[in-house]
C-alpha cells in the first residue's frame, strides 16, 4: 500500500507542474509584453525630459547673454580700441 501512495503522490505533482508551466508561460508572455510597453514609455518620457532640459539650458544661456553688462562684454570679447 505504501508503494501505491508514493506513486499517486508522484503523479499528481507532475500534472500540476505541467499545467503550471503552460499557465506561467502565458502569464510570462503577457507580463513580458506589459514590461516592454512600460519600458518604452519610460524611455520616451526620459527623452522628453532631456529635450526639455536642453531647451531650458539654451534659453537660460540666451537670457544670460542678453543681460550682460558692458564690462562683461568687454572682458569676453576684448577691447579692440587699437584698430582705429
């Protein structure tokens, strides 16, 4: 009798494993698709943030250049008084 119980116990887990694999494969493909979609969304969001940061830096640089004093402009570009 002990042998019959052991055989029955061995058969049942095997069936559960087979059923579990097919179910896990289906879940994995669904989850994998969702993860890929989420990754693409994150990459897109990151690119958009980087573009916004670059635009902000360009704007700040332009504003800083526009608001420079005469002394700062002379320091940056030099004094060309000897040309005349």
